C-alpha cells in the first residue's frame, strides 16, 4: 500500500513490523501437489506457483510466503520449508546465504542442514 501512496504523492502510512515474515523462492523444482500439500502443513505458509511448465536449474517456479509470531519461530519455519522444497539437495538449488548477500546475520537466522 505504501508503494502506491508514494507513487500517488500521498502521505505514507505506518511502517512498523506487524509480524516477522519471509519469502522462500522455489527454484528449479517441478510442480508437485504433494510438495504444496507438505508446505501448507507448516503453520503460517502460503504457496504461489507460477504455472511454468519448463523447469530449468535455478528458474523461479514459485515462492512460499511465511509469517510467524517471532524471529525464532520464523527461523524454524524457514528451515521446515527449505527441507520440504529442497530436502538434502538444497546446495544444488540455493547458494549459501553469505554467498547471496554477504550478510552473516541472515546466515545465523537459519541453519540449513544439507546432509
């Protein structure tokens, strides 16, 4: 909403964090109703699949929105989603957090178990 307000020259509304949230991109993974079902079993998740039929390595096929009541809960849910989407194959799809943006605090938020 604030993006639209800014474009229209309107006053910006409140920006405080209502709930911790995250987005996990689904990269190079084919459509699977079972995968979607398993992700949706995790509280606070919603899945957006883009309907692409051609799967390529690292191609964004969809994403998962995650909300939680606090950062610890968010970290646990992120790990659960990553485990469902990528399993032990996560290193084939997603580079280490610090290789993405150099931010060690993001890396410490989650522990990705790839083996």
